[in-house]
C-alpha cells in the first residue's frame, strides 16, 4: 500500500510541478504534515485519488485546474455560513457551551462541502470563474443572513441524518 501512496504523491508532484513534498503541500493548500499523515495511514484521501484518476483518464483538465481555487473559495463561503449559523451562540457569552460547539470541526466541513457544491453549481450555470461564482454565492447568502443560517442549519441536520456514522467521527 505504501508504494501506491508514494506513487500517488509522485504523480501529484509531477502534475503540479512541485519539486518537494513541502511544495506539493503548499500548492494543494495543505498543512506540510498532510503528506506524512497520508504515508502513515497508507492511503491518499479519496479526492486526490479521484483527481489523479481524472488526470489519467484524459478527461478535460478544466475542473482539475480550478480545484485549489474552488477549495479556497468554498472555505471562505463556509466560514461566512458557519459564522451566520453559530452567531447567536458566539454572542451569547456562554463560553463553555460555545467552546464545545466550536471545538468540533465536523459541522464546518459539512458546511464547506455544500459551499463548494454551491460555487461549482453557480460556475456551471453561469459559465463563471471561481472568484465570480464565490462572490455571487456570498452575496446571496449575505442578502438575508437569517434565511442563510436557517438553510445551512437544515442542510447540516440533513447531512448528519443521512450519514449517522458522522456522529461518532471527530
């Protein structure tokens, strides 16, 4: 299994033109310890394996080329959405309760997954670049922050209901 991880990392480095693991991590916007973690677990995360499979399949590279910027844009939208979702608790002064909620990043990653999906949908529908789609999604979210918080809460509840194993994952 280790060979396949090393092969995948080598292929990713070649694709993005990185000379070292540290440079690859930077270009993929990962912590520098991520590749070490991949090796110790004996597997590359599914999204990177799918990425490599897409490259090898000869599919158009348009989606591959926008992935890092799409990921970053999704992160920014998710931060806005998560802040709107948890604003009442954050402003409540209930520090102990707020700390417990904000210590678990699981809900944030689910919100981010939806944000990336929303940006990608906007890109396809409008033929827009990542940054334009991000701005449009954020603009929609901020026009009615309460409605956004309610929608995100409902989506988060749905995601957790559809994936009960996430309750035990930290």
